[in-house]
């Protein structure tokens, strides 16, 4: 049959599956763009009990798009069913910030979710599971998840900063009126928050067929150090202000970029941004979930080493690290009282 060359299915779980990011994400995963057109998939969709009706609607739509690589779709509100034998876990669901909620309240609600899901992941998922946390605060949720899933290797945990990375590429490209794929090696350091440091000191662009550094091409250090940084840091909030909803289409696309690169690797001398568990590189506290430049080969993530930090970039990196340490400490305090 035409299916002869299709590989045995992998199990992919998406949490928050009835939400708006998942609505864009499910199609892209099912189309084969992420894990390959020859990789069949069993999709596990987790959401909370009141959303099970909405999930049924999503399943009808998956059936109706009739994609050949989808072998089964399992909707559930049960963590064991959700995480059982999964190869890939996309943690999109989280408690959103509501009016009047303090950061502490948000952290404490999310700690509860990620603690419970971490314990379930540890117990039921494959030990090789590749984990991506998207739900905010993404870095700290990932920290808590990893903390409660000690039997899964530390290098399997990541959080999403690829959207910020793509935003940075987009801003450089539009400033130079070139295609975004001509912008290489931007870096997002630190937290997926407004303290992140979008760094283009090592980035190159191709302008009129010639490769050159971003600083040389743009010829405006002031714009690169101020306005550019601020636009990227505040882009999420700007989308919320305009849409009255947080970014979803671009977030789903970034999730696919992140997982596709993890699966298929990056080119030599190229990197992407991912939040990973720090090994202490660049003087960051070991264990913190911190976004770094990441090179990927044969499914293995490695932090790009030996990039020079000047006083300005050191200060920017320290600032976002400080926020992450505070978030982590608040989250750990919240777990001990739960
Ligand atoms: P959404 O509110 O539309 O969907 C979230 C879904 O999660 C809902 O269906 C909800 O019922 C579900 N959910 C809540 N608690 C759950 C639990 N314990 N288990 C399973 N499901 C649960 O939100 P969205 O727009 O899809 O965004 C999802 C998250 O992603 C938010 O936290 C958002 O802030 C975050 N986000 C992150 C990035 C990033 O770049 N890291 C970008 C955009 C959005
Ligand atoms: C984004 O970067 O678009 C989102 O993380 C913003 C948010 O707070 O949900």
C-alpha cells in the first residue's frame, strides 16, 4: 500500500488542547510539517473536564481534514491517559492571568498544574520524551515540571522562546526590507518575558546577495540597542492589546519550528533560541530554565559556547536571570505550601 514507507506511530500529547494555540497547532502537526510526512502520529489531547465537548468538535475537524499520518486521536481529561507512553509532550495549557490576579497568584495556580503534570509525566511517559513548555510563565512552569519528573533526563526539558526569536528576525528583516529567512543567528537570552534580551550582535543578513553583520547592515546602533530590543520584549503585550487575546497563530508556528529543529537539527554554524535547563554556561545559575543559543545535531541540544559578552550584554543577561531566580524561588515557596 501507499503506507508501506510510513514509520510506526509516535505519541504526541498536547495539553490545553481546546485552547486557541492548539487550534492552530493541531493541523500543522497532523500535516507532517513537524515530524515528517512519513512519520505517523497518535495524538493525545488533554484539557480540563468542562472542555471535553469542545475537544470533540476539534476531533471532528481532524477527521474531516483527512490527513494520512494521523492514526488515532485520544481526547482526555485524565493525566495517565494523556501522558501514557508519549514520545513528545507539548505543554500549552496553563492558568491564564485574570483581572486582579497578582503574579504570585498566577504562579501558585500554575505550580499546582505543573507539579501534578510533572508527577504524571515522570510516571507514565517514555523516558526519552521530548518536552516543550509553552504555557506562561513558560520558563518557571518548565522548571517545576522538570523538578517533579526527576527520572526524565534534564536535556529533554525545554520551553518556548522561538516566538521571540522569530519576532526578532522579523523586525530586522522589515527594517532592511529583506526576507526573514535571510536573517541568521539572532539570540533570545533568558526569560520569555519583557526582561528577555534579544541579541543580534552575532547575527548576519544577506543584503543584495552579500552576507554581512546586522550591525553593519543597519548602521544604527542606537536603534538596535534600544527600540529593537524594546519592540521584541513587548511584542506579546502589543498583540494582546490589539487582539484582546494573546498571540496564537504565531505561537503555534513557533512551536512547530522548535520541534522540527529538535527532530531534524540545525545547520552547521547556525543556532536557534530555546529555553533549556542551564548547565552553568555564561555564568547562569545551574538548573535555571534559561533561553540560550542552541545548536542541534542528531536530536541532541547543545548550548553554543564562547560568544563574547560585553558590559551591556552582561548587564542585560544578569537582569533577566535575576527575574528568573525570583520566579523560581516564588514557585518553590508555592509548592511547599501545596
Ligand atoms: P487558551 O486559554 O485559549 O487555552 C488554554 C487551554 O488550557 C484552555 O482550553 C484551558 O481549559 C486549558 N487548561 C487549563 N488548565 C489546564 C490543565 N490543568 N490541564 C490541561 N489543560 C488545561 O490559551 P492559549 O492562547 O492557547 O495560550 C496557552 C498558553 O500559552 C497561555 O499560558 C499563554 O500565555 C501561553 N503563550 C506562550 C507563548 C510563548 O511564546 N511561550 C506565546 C503565546 C502564548
Ligand atoms: C506572547 O509572547 O505572545 C505571550 O507569551 C504573551 C502572553 O502573556 O500570553
